[in-house]
């Protein structure tokens, strides 16, 4: 996606340690038109997999996941919560995942009422880096007895090896933008 790549290069900030700040259009302030285009791009890659729901992790994955669900014909979008509200009844699907930006481990929780064995799940997140958050979402899908049909991210940092971590799911993996190097303060995009 050319527009996304241009925005990463013009507005993105390399904060070191593999952290890319793109708060001006994705992680704090949202560019709705850009995220709508991202959702349409992801949907075009996965229509053939016939997903019935989109799954993401709160918070930054919500907008791209919602736009993808909309582009796929208004599919339900489920997000794994990091804190269990009193309205979420036991039992719940829970998996742990490290948070790169928060520097700790978080629990991801999904209610069984929104993820069932008959579902075909497309996971959409903001970043594919180490792959551990998306892998935790995949385990939730498996524990629910649902079928994982694909994995998508707005931005993939290929140098962190997440795609290899997720290879065991044996599903298509797609990223709208790929960053191949962030050493020495650079942001180098790939194809």
C-alpha cells in the first residue's frame, strides 16, 4: 500500500529497540480513510478464506480489524480484552502474551459467546513483530475449536521473525507494509 508506506516514512519515528511510533495515524490518532483502505486491502487478500469473524487484541488492532470486518461484508469483530470486565462470565479463553511497548506480559481474554467452534477466524492486528501476541490469539482460536483461516497486520517488522514464529499455523500471512530494517535510526521498507 503506497499511501501507508509514504505515511510511515514521513510520519513514523524510530524510537530504538525496534519500536516504531506511528501514533499520528494508527496508534493514538486514527486516520479513518487510511484505515478504511487498510481494511479493504486486507479483505481483498482474505475473501477467499471465507472468514466468519475477525479477531484482534485491544487496543491498537481494533480500528484495522473493524475496517477489515466492514470490508468483508460487515463481519463481527471480536477483540481479546486485557482486563476481565464483570460482564464477562466464566469460563473464558485466556492466553498470555508479552507486550513489547509496555514491557510486560498481558493476559488476552475472549468470551466463548463470541468465539465458537463453527467460526472461521481471520486475525488482524496493528503490528506483526515477534509474533507472540498473534500466536496467543491463535491459541485462543484453537482452544475455542474454531478454524484459523489467516493472519494480517497493518505493519510487519520482518527483522523480528514473527512470520517464522507463526508458520506453524499453516495459514496465509499478509502485511500491508513491511519494514525490513530499523537499525541506526532508519526505517527501511521492503516489498
